[in-house]
């Protein structure tokens, strides 16, 4: 996933820079202004996607550290559907436990 984001981000930056480069000679006309605006939007979007790729990489490092720490401690870490349903059940139980009913007041 990280590699895909890097490829897409780099492609957007290159395409945006190309659009800006093509739009500069025609900046007096509406086509040039449109190309420049589109190119800047592409460059900014590419920068955002590249930042997301960095975030995904850091999250993968964190996940690897957590898995190794859980394995060293002998903790059973649920995965897949069990993990999602366990989290949903826990949050639902916590949410309903903290509420007061009209009879309590």
C-alpha cells in the first residue's frame, strides 16, 4: 500500500508540474490559467498523498512493534473479524455502562 501511494503521489506531482509548465506560455488566455490552476492542484494533491504514504509507513512500524511486544508478553492479540467485533462490543458495553437512566435520578 505504501509503495502504491508513493507511485500515485509522485505521478501527481510530476503531472501537476507538467501542467503548470504547459500553462505558463498561455497564461494570458483562459486555457493557460486553467492549466496552471489544475497543475497547482495536482502538485498539492501529490504532496498530500506522499504525506499519507509516510503516515502509512510509520503506522506499519508501530504495528510491528506492538505485535512483537505482544508476542514477547504472551498476550493473545485477536485479528480480523474477532478484533473488530471485540472492539465494538467493548465500546458498546462501556457506552451503556456510563449512562444513567431516568429511574436512577
